């Protein structure tokens, strides 16, 4: 039987398409929550999570899989600098976009007050990833301008943990079961203790809420484990069908979240590598997923607050916002993200360089 390792081709896979779909799903999901509507996607998908929650989970699975590969095959300096080049420049551009465009257009304060406010400067400080000031003075009623970057500290923390696990020898064969089991145990304990999205149970560190960090880190660790055991895990249609069946039936069982983690993780990797589609988005359109993820929230909020479109529905909000978001994501990739990755590539030696299967959130 063919294994994940035998099937995986770094130059021919569906990771770009999977990430693009997940990013668009985040936009669709937010169109419902922002307007206070019940989200049917969550119920269509078994009630495990919101559509945005599914998308974030998929991001972390893909990230764990690909970033474990990067960590194990690159030097520490190349690995860390590549992670920084992938996350920070696009985030910095988004924050400047917020401060220089979204803020002046929608703040209720005089422009002089807006630009002299310490809160405006704090918003730019969010480029540090772990420090997060997601609002701007007088903008959206002093509400959240960036409602998606909360996942970035969790993502980056996972990046930092992997080299430690590698140094300790825990990214080998069965040794990885130890950190995987620890995260699973802590997440299960947190859930049984009544922690959830609205009750995070404090922070592990700045920007790392306890419950959400454990929840998403578990997906990341499952993805990493699948990479470490790539030569032992079969990639087969019967297992994919079994995963779908488990997700359908598991929605009604007591092991609901266990089924969710196992079934979604296997399906994500299966769809990503089992049968590559002849679509090379990376070369033609580019990897727009990170840009969509970053710009979706502020653009959707802008459309709502502007009042230009009366009687907004989740469907109309999605159709109005998504084209604008796609344009900004396209610009982000070709002007910011791709040049940053190319700059990083030029500083790498031939043996260190791996084609950029970067997994942004």
C-alpha cells in the first residue's frame, strides 16, 4: 500500500488549493457572525465547529505537516528566518493598511487625534505577533479591526516549539507520540474543565489563550506526526471514506472531538497529496490564502460600517467583500510575500533550500 511519504511530491500537490478554500471559508463564516446570523455551514459540517473553525483547523494541520518537514530538513537559522519572512512582512503591510487607510476612513475622531493616539501606535506594535492590539481609536465603534490575527501567536509558538522537540529527539518515529499525547491530554482536560471559546482559562503567554492554543496546537502536532510517520501511514481511498464516515457518525457520539481530530486530519492530507489536480496556482495566481485571511475581516467590517449597501445579508456581504479581498491578497502575494520569500531564498545555500511550501495561517 502506498504511504504518505511515497505519495508526497513537493512540486505537485493540492496544498495551495486547500489553503485558498479554507481562507475563503473564513470570509464566508465571518459574513454570518458579523451580521449576527446563524451559520448554516456549521450545521452542514456536523456541528463540530463554525466554518471558520474548520478552516483554521485545516490551516494548522497543513502547517504542522509542512513545517515539520521544513524544521527537520533545514538548519535552525534558515528555518527561523524562513518563518519570519513568511509571516512578518505581510502582517506589517496589513497593519500599515489598517492605520493609514482603514483608520482615517472610518475613525470617529479628528484625524489629528487619531494619529496622535497611543492606541494607533500600539496597533502597529502587533507586528511583533505575540503582542496584539487589534483595535484602532474610534474605528468600528472602537471594535476589532483585525479579527483573525489571533491565530498568529499560536502558529508562531508552534514554529518555535518544533526546533526544541527536534533538539530533544522528539521528532523521531515513536518519540513524537510523547509531545502529541501531552497536548492531547491537556486539551482534553481543559475541555472537561469547562473551558471553551468564551472561557479560555487565562493565557499561557502573551497572545496565547490557554484553550485555543491547546485546541489548535493539537491539530498542528497531528500534522507534524503525520509527516514524521509519513513512511508508515498509508494514503488510501478506503481510509479517506472511513474518515468521512467517522465524521458523519461521530457528530452524534460521545467521542465527537476525537473523531473530528482524526478524521479531518487524515482527510486534509489525503486531499492534499493523493491526487494532485493539474492546477498550478502558485505559478499563475500565487498563494493568496494568507492575504485573504489577513484582509478579509477589516474589509468585511468596512463594507458593513460604510452603509453603502442597504439590507446586507451574509451572502451579499460575501459577494461584495470577497473580490476586494482577493485583489488585496493578490497584491500582498506579489508585492510583499513572494519578494520576501525570494529574498530569503537568495540567502540560502543550495543544500538548505526547499521549494516554498510555506503554510501561512
